[in-house]
C-alpha cells in the first residue's frame, strides 16, 4: 500500500499511554453527519469513565467530510485524523486504523448510524469481563425495511452455505475486539466484511450480541447490481481462503481428476470402437470433441491445484497456520 | 537437552495421566536430559484441564494449548517449534505406542540416522478397517516414492533436530515427513516397535480418508520430484498434447486436401486439435509461472542442502 498517508493528530499528537478504547471510524462510502455520530458515541463512551480516542480514516473519495472532521478535531483532543491521498477502500482504512490504535480495546464504527449508541457499553462489558475476544452486533430488525431484511437473510444464507458460519449480521460495522486481535489481522481487498468469520477461523472467541437498530438505518437500501455481484464473489474468495489455503489439491485435484477420468472413459470407448468396429468413424462424433474438452479442462484444473500446492510448499514458512492459546513451560 | 518427546493430544482425557507416568518412568531410567511436550489440539473433553493438572507437578513437561482443533500436523509443528532437544521423538497420545520404545528410537537416531520410523510389526487394530487399507497404502506409497518404509502411519518416529527445521508441516503432511526428508538426502531407517490395542478413548480415523491419502500421495510425489524444477514437469506433461494436437490437425488437413472424402463433421478433428495444442501451450505457461513462484519462495533445495550438516563439505 502507498505509504504516503498524511496523519494529522489532534492536540499536539499526545496520546495517553493508558488509553482504554480506540474507536476506528473508516469514512469510505457514505456518511451521515459525522459530528452528530461522534457526539452520540462520545457521550456514551464518556459514561464508561475510561480514556478513549477516536480515529477517523477518511478515504480520498470522501473529501467533503474532511473539513467537518478537521473542525471537530480542533475542538476535541480525542480525535486522531488520517487522510488517504487516494481511494484505498475500507479494508485498508481499517488496517491503518488497527495499526494506529493505542487502546486496550479496539472498536470499529461505521460512518453512518447503524446501532443505538447506548449498546457500546454492552460491547465493552463483554470484552472487559473476558467473555470473548471479539464482540459483533446483530441488529434486531423489527422496524427494518422489508427489502433490507430479505437481502440480509439471503446473503447470510449463502454465506452460511459456503462458510458454515452461524452469524446473522456479518456486515454490521460496530465491532469490538482486544487490540492484540486487531493487530493480528490481515484484512485486504473486501475481506473487512468477514472479520468475525476470519477471527472464528483463527480459533478466537467471537460473541454476537443482539442490539437495537438505529432508526436511520432502517431506510430502504437498494444497491447497484454490481455491488451484489461483488458480495457473491467475496463469499467465494472466503470459501477458498478458509477451506483450501493449505490444501488446494483437495479441491482442484479432486474435480480435475474426476473430469479427466470421465473424458478419458468416453474417449477410450470411442477409440476402441474405431479400432474394432466396422465403419465406425471418429470425425463425425461430437462426443470425441466433448471428451477432449473434459480432459483438457480436467488437466488444467488439476494443474492449478498443483500450482497452489507449490506456492504453499515453497512459501509456507511465512504463513502462520495455527494459533497457540496458552503455553506453559 | 538430549531428547524432546512430542505428543499431540486430541480428546484423550482418560489416557494422559497414564501416558505421562509411563513416559516419565521409562525416561528416568536413562541418564539424559529430556522434556515432554504435550500439544493439546483443541480438545473438548477436558483433556486441557487434565494436562494442566499434571503440569503442576512436572517441571520437565511443556504444555501447548491450541485455541481450536487444527490437526495433527499443526500440533506436531507447534511441538517441533517449542522443542529444545537434540533428538525429537513424536508419539500418539492414545497409549497404543509403548513409551519404552522411545529409547530404541533414540538409540537409532544417535547411531547416525536422521529419521527413524517405528514399525508396528504386530498391530492390534481391526483387520479390515485399519490393517489391510494401511498395508495397501504403505505398499503404494513405497512404490511411488521409492522410499521403502513399511509403516508410515506409525506416529512413533524420531528425528534429528537439524532435519526437522527444513520440513514445514501443514494439512496432514506429518505422515509424509520421511519422504520429504529423503528428498533432501537424509538417512532413514525403521525400528520394530510394539503396539497395544486401544483401551480408552476413541479412534479418530476411518476409511473415508482413502481419496485424501491418494491425492496427498500424488501431491507429495510431485512436490518432492518437481518443486525445484516445475518447468520439467509441466514441459514433459505437455509433450503428449503437442503430439495429439498435431495429429488431429493432420487428420483435418488430410480431409481438407481430399474434399471428396470429407464428411460433414470434420470440425471435430479441427476442434480437438486446437484444444490439445492450447492445453500443451497453457501447461508450458504454468511451468513458467511456477518458476517465478519458486524464485520468490523460501523452500529451495540448493539452499537447504547448503545448510544441512550431512552433506560432505
């Protein structure tokens, strides 16, 4: 990623060592009135009576939010401001936020109001009582627009089919985790959406709290068709990353071998008949073509699986594929 | 430290106490420094608590606890990482291996072998579900890889420290350590070990693994032979398709020159010909791609050979 990230720190860049909570707000796509959002959550966090900081990460696309936050950060020393010189997207924004967070706990917050601010206390308590390593929210959707509920339901059905996750609201932006957890994350591309699933896959304890949905969030949301396609592709990416990163041959090898065997059988049958049956010609048999196609595709898929294996075999030293919870010497 | 004994454990609550007691009894007979490493692979039956209980009174025990179940390879990898001994011995936590055999493995390693595999001459398992499939698999693996080991599935194995750091374990690769080790020139031998029937706990294996083992075998064979020269593999395997493709195109050309013979569907030969040529070409491209991957990777045979101690310098 481009390292040219401007960091403007509010109040002479002093961040207290004992910050308890860092709130990361990636402002990447759309945003409500950020001042209002900030004040609402600020008020709730003040009630916890621990020190906290807000980190706003403004993507280049959201330049108009910049002045607003700038004003806000002048007034308020708890705000750290990071501005991207070009559009880098939400995953990068979160990553940068995670790397700059000082707090014991890291909260992420969407740039528009999704959840009633008073729920933050419950998230904090769940972490603080060591009930889990990460808390995510499931918005109770009694008042949500019908279409919103349908698309959320379908999305999570598909997600569950491919990844086996039990979470019911993966895309809610309000999440909280311990800082060590946030630091360990490698979110890129569009993977930020699936942070809870990635966390669970790494063996962390993830807890889903049912929270009150904010009224502003219940308005009808219809996205572009391309957005829905991207989400589907994201799920497929996740499927391969979770299941086959260390065993690509298990997937591609199996499918490839089945295709090769199938095509080989058809071709063997045709060639046998060509050799031993009178008047059996090959050039007018489209099945020959089909079988050749199957063999060709099968070999390609198999080869791709093997490519995956070589990549893992020759790079596996860099990868960390298990997590130790406790070591007693 | 002379010896590290590494035991991956998954739901073996009934066995851990007895296991630790026996390992300790055997190892105390010898005048050597040792450690025992229990790796708890995300057990859910209370094994974790049982191990912690043992640990309280056992200074030479190291305990590693995973945050979920990852698999035996990962458990072994974690154990190897934490081990400090000159000789590393792995064994199952189900008491089917006899801790007394650790010493025989250790002696074999000390006599100059890099990898020592236990060989369960008399197995106490179900004949049809375990012994026959296992014998077939071992014969096949030995035939394909040319590494003659009769009982690859036995967990009781010993390694010299300097070989193990060059072997990366993931996704059930632990079964193939001797084969990967052989590929970097280590000396391998077998030692007969005793085998007992399972008394407590449940076995975690079944027959459903057959296709996985087959695919793993193909994978290991290809990796061991070609992971440092993929172009050879892909180039070689493209040759028949160059040949097939040209033949089909030849047929088509022959028909083309003799229009009176051409039936309506000569497109089949043309299509197949182009298809196979395309496959041959893409295989060569894959080979090239792989050369790039290996160039940027960290597993290079030449570098490993420069590092291992048994190469005559």
